[in-house]
C-alpha cells in the first residue's frame, strides 16, 4: 500500500464482475500486434484512485504511475531521478525545513494546460482534507504552507520531515480537475487527464485495461508504442501459458516455479534482482484476533517453530537460489544498516514444545512428529488454532502456507487456511483486523524505512496488526524527523531490536523481483522499487 510511488504498498488483485468502461472497451481480450504490448498481470486494480483507503495497490500503480506521473521516480538502479521536475527538490533551509521544487517548462497535462506549482499545492490540500478518505497523510500533514510562483513551489514545513525530497517528488494533482470535486469518488472507473507517458482509454473489468500514448508528454521522450494492454489473469498456470502462447509479451510475475522454464526458452528474457520487497507473516494484536497471540510466549513458539531457511530453499532454490532469511522488519538484507535482530529466534521444534508445556499448555505432543494431530490448549487463551490468511491463486504462496502448516502442526499448533482473492483480503479483511495471521509482501523503496512508523508504531496508519510498543514508536517517530542518515540508522535498529523481542510480525525473506519479456519487445527493464516495471515504458518497442 502506498501514497503514489513514495510509501509502502501491497500488490493485490480485485476480481469484479465484467463491466465495460470507456469508448474502446471490447467484448473480448485484446490481441498483441504492432504498436501494442500486452502486459500480463495477476492483480487488477479495484479502482484507479490509489490514494484512497482500500486501494494504493501495486497493480494500480503499474497503470497510474504513468498517468499521474511523479515529479521524480526511482529508476532501475533505485536512484531518485527527475521526471516532471527540472531537478530534484532542493533544501533551502532546515529551520523551519524549507524546500523548493520546479516543474519543467514542457511539463503539461494531456489537455494542454501547464503543470505548475499550484498543482503540487492542490495535492497537499487534497491529502490533508479530513473529508477525503485517503490512506495516509504522512508528510503532507507536516507541511505548514506552499507558496507558488508559476512552475515553482516553495514548501515550508511545520516540523522536520526526513524524507522531504521524496515527498516533494510525488505526483502533482490537476487543479482544474480536482477543485470542487469529491475526491472520494474521483477516478474510480476512468480518468480523463494525464501528466505521463500514456492516457487511460478503456477498462473491461475482470479482463483487461488499455492505455494509449499521450502525445503531449514531453518531459521524457515520447512513448514509442501506441498502447499498452494490461491483461488480468488470476490463475498462475494460465498466466504463464498465456505468455508462452503469445497472448501477452511482458509479465512481472511473483516468484513462481514456472519461471525456470522461461529461463531455458530462447524466445524470452528473464530478468531478476533483489527488490525492496519482503514477505512476512503479520500477527493480530487487536480484539478480533485470537487471544493467545497477545501472549509473548505464543509468538515465540510460532517463530521458533518455523524453519524459514527451509521454506526459502523450497520456494526459490530452482529459480533464484537459496535466499537468506530476513531478520529485520525495517532493513532489507542488502541495505546498509541491516542488523539481523530476529536471528535470535532459531528454528527448534523441541524448544517450542518446551515453551508451551512450561506455560501449562496441555493436549499437544511430547515430541515433534510429522504425523501429529494433537493440538495444544493453553491457560486462559484456549486451543492454539489460528486463522491464516493470504491470497488465493498464487501457487508459491500456497506452498509456503503448506510448509508452515506442517511445521507448526508437528509441534501442536494448528493453522486454518483462509485464502481470499486479494481485493477482498487487502481491501476488507486486512484493515478490519478480523484475522489471526496474515502473510503478504510489502513492496517499498529506499526511503520507505524512514517512515516505518506508518506500519509499526502505535496507531500507525498502516498498522493493521494493532501492535503497540511505546519505546519503539518514539524511536520511529524521531527517525521521521531526523535529517542525519547515521542517526536514523541507529534509531531504526534500536526500534527493530525492540520489535524482535515483541515479534509483532515474522519476517521471511527479501522477495526477488522478476520480469519476463518476449524478445520481440525491447526496452522493459526490471525496477526493484515500487515505481514498478512500467517505469520506462516510454522507450518500449515491439516488432
């Protein structure tokens, strides 16, 4: 989940009844042809406004990041580079924090109106308006005022906000389209304006969404293709079959075993790299979660009973090699500052049984056994049987659950599958708090760790676990206001150490990113950040 391309997000799918939106929607799937690239994806946006609660999804960003373009985005090297802006936002002074941005002379909306500093001010006013049901106001609420002069905007903050440069690089909003409108209802099914490489054309829900070249986009080289069609296919096997048969030409799959077959096919190129994405299992602390999960010893039993290294090897050994276990909720394994605080919890099935029996739990096995059917019950919290929620239609994620389920059942802990289409899981179930354990991936960017407070602090806007550690919260809140990178790194690791003791979430591994392209298409290049693999779609070509 995210705010435009600068905050954390979940990649999810919304499966809805077939509905034709837009003048060029067709009765059936679009076929690939010259000037067109069909991008196969497993996730369909629930709507096109990814600022709203229930959206902000990766599937939405793949489409909307090139319609409502960012001032600057992360490129394939995870470097922030200007797009609509003349350069990266500049710091004017630190007290109060004041920064300046300027849009390019040729940055215009698709209807010909210039993009100006007033459009950034409109974005700010839109996000802080309490009447608007936006997912997060982080950073925007810290702005005191925005002064505008033509293409320039000077932003004065009420208090220091560390990732100020990323915030000021966000997408401007078209003042002439947003003013006077109910933002909660804007751009749900279509959008009639663009600042990026392509414009929305049509959406046949449940099947595909089509975008076409925006000829007024000059901030980067004009898009070479005539259009891109996003084909939405829920079933894992069907997606790979569609790519192999030529029904689509580009796919950004989640890690699946079928990728190995494409590595050996000379008609395709498979790109892979470590991304700013991590798989994890969240634990519910709220009133609708299982009472046992509020007990530290139960959470200790869960993480100790999971052989995370074995899971990584089983899932990724044939397609990406054995991934190291992730032992931080804030830093990725490849980032400076990574300290493996969660490595204190090593896999030990006998220890799980010892922990539970030591707390008076009964009814479980005396020793680990693959064929065990005896489940522990513990004083005051009952039977250790937990609802485990994740997305349906993803073979590798289903395998992950099966491995975890077997590992924990062998020590007397039961997991009950609650698989849902991702639109329901992330749009309804996750924010409701009506779950026990929930496995998914946060897709992020280099600056996302600075705003870890949104996910893990007491009352954080994306803290659906209802977890609260006051000391960790104080550290993460301070991090978001600290301009010194070394001090931020220290505070974040202090917070991570506290969370490693609490275990609000079980980190699994940094998820590798994959991009598969038919060699008839040139240009697609994997992007490890939440900017997404459509980041350079303006240079794509097809034979």
